[in-house]
C-alpha cells in the first residue's frame, strides 16, 4: 500500500547492502606463484587465507611486505580487507652456501684466501688460490670433497656453480655446508739424505 505510513515504534525496518570489493595485488619482485597475482576481495573479509606461497630460483621466500621498501611485514592473521586496493610485495633472501676448507697448520694458501667463507647460489668456488696451496715437503695432489674431519672422498672441481644439484653438501645448524680438503704427495726432492761414514 503506497499510502501506508510507517510507524517507527511498531514496525521493523530491514536495511540490505552489498559490501564493495577491492583489489589485492601481489608484486613478486622477480619470483613466481601459483594462481593469479590479483584477487578481488570484499571489504572486511579476513585475509588469513590470502597468504600465498611464492618461489624464486636461488632465493628463499621471506614473506609478504606492506611497502615496496620491504620494511613492514604484512600481518595476514590480524587483518581484514580495507576499503581500498591493497598491494603486497615479496621479499627474498639469497641462498648462500658455507664452504670450509680443511687444511693442516703447515699449509699455506696464497692471496689471503680464507678457508671459511660463503658463496651465493649460482656462483662458483674460485680455485686459483686453492690450487696454488703449498705444504713444505709435499706436492699438491688435488682438492677433494671431505667430511668435517678432512677425510677426502671424491675429487672437487673448482669453477662450477653451486646449486641444489651440487654433490657433497651437508646440513649443519640450518646451513648447507661444503667441506673440501687437499691431498698431498711427498716430494722426494725435498728431502736430503746424508751418510755418516765414521
């Protein structure tokens, strides 16, 4: 009845409305992810289920951040969709490998080469200094993969990029560690034989 007046004291009023939707954008910064990089999400929707996994070769995914400078990590569990578009940015940490050269105290490695150092994913262990290692009375017979005690196993080839397919890695304290050690052969020219004729 179009002429009926509404009595606010006795009649019930029902108000219906539709929540607006906004864009949730994922900026991968060189990585990749399954599914779309853009979601359409209704205002006030909890975002706990929108924490997507991402991957990038040579890097570990360090989470989503609320700013391009990657200073503020985004809290999915405690956030609902705002009344505006939302941008999230992937942070990446480079994968690094820990290389330890097990050598004796009498071994000299030139050029100040450290025997305990880190190498980024996809980069090689440069062998120039290691292949020039010296030990009094011995000749270098090559470098080998080893255990932490320096027991040699298979020959090690310098100049080959380190990655997930590299043989010889062991896991220690959450790190991927590569042990290498030299083999030595006695140099007969380094010894002098003297005879006592008395």
